[in-house]
């Protein structure tokens, strides 16, 4: 067990990023869908144009749709299940670690109780390729059963625990599982293809993207993340 391991509260982190943006003079446009990039501007769904000199795109699975390009990105369907133990004592964050088990056929990972009174269990390996516009958002009984089989062998106390929440998320996969962090041209920088493990790097990736947009380069070695790789 890694004593330095842990988890990130994504909602709290995003809220902090938004607050810092506002505090430093940034403006947040909520519920403002970008339809296209056209002649140095972002065209919003309501027809409004937002002009830019430098643009950083972090659009996830919608990246190719926004750019009108064919970057090597594939959206995959990822299922999550939350199991509520009968006795939560042993599954609190101070006593129960984050965990991961992987082999050549698959594997599972999970987190202690945090936010809701349940243990999150999922599979990190890429799920089935999907069309993100029509993806089925209901977790399959087959996946729940697979989680229970894993838990029966590794964490028996959770094997028969009640399922209190399920969720389907999307991974934005690159062929090699590494990110794409690069300049598309003199005015547009892109961060995408985070393949299910990018959020924890958000502060550093954000700095690198800002460097690329403002300075045209960064002091960090991003050779493994460039498009031409």
C-alpha cells in the first residue's frame, strides 16, 4: 500500500479552478456551447461570436467534432458502480486505500467511501468504442456481476453489498494511451486524449497549455505528447 496514494475531489477541484480564474480576471461563459471555430472566433450556439488571438481547446471526446479534423481519438464507454457496505467502518478514507488490480485480461480499481456512503468500483481498461452522441448511459448487469466476482475474490465484504449508484462515463482514448498536448498552429493549442487518467495532472497540463499559447513553447519535456509521435 502506498502511504502517499489518495484521491482527488473532482468537484471541489473544478470549483477551485473556476474561482481562481474569476479571481484573476477570467470570465466563465456557462451553458455556452461552441458550434464552430471560424475566422479567429468561436461561434456559439446562440449565434454570438467570441473572438480570440490565442485559443486553448480542451474539448474531450468532442475535439474532432469541434475542429472538423480526424485526430486519432476514440470515445469509449466506461461503467462505474458504487457498493454500500453493511458496515462502513473499514471502508472510510482513513482506513481503506485506493486500490487497483490489473492483468492481461482486465482489472478493477476503486476508492474508499467519499462523498456518498459507498465504495466506487470500476475498470480502467478502455471499454467498447462508442458514438458519444448516442451512447447508452445505463450500466449493464453484466458489468455489475463482473465487479461482484472480482470483489468475491479480493474484498469479500463488498461482494454482496447493495448497489446504490451506477454511472457511465466516457474515456477519450489515443492509440497509445498518452495525452495529446501540442500546438496546432500559431494561434491554437490543444489538450486532449487524456485516456481516463488526465484529471490528476490538470494544474500542470494547464500551465503547459498556457505556456504554449502565450510563449509558443514550454520548459517541460512534452515530446511524448506531441501529435507527430
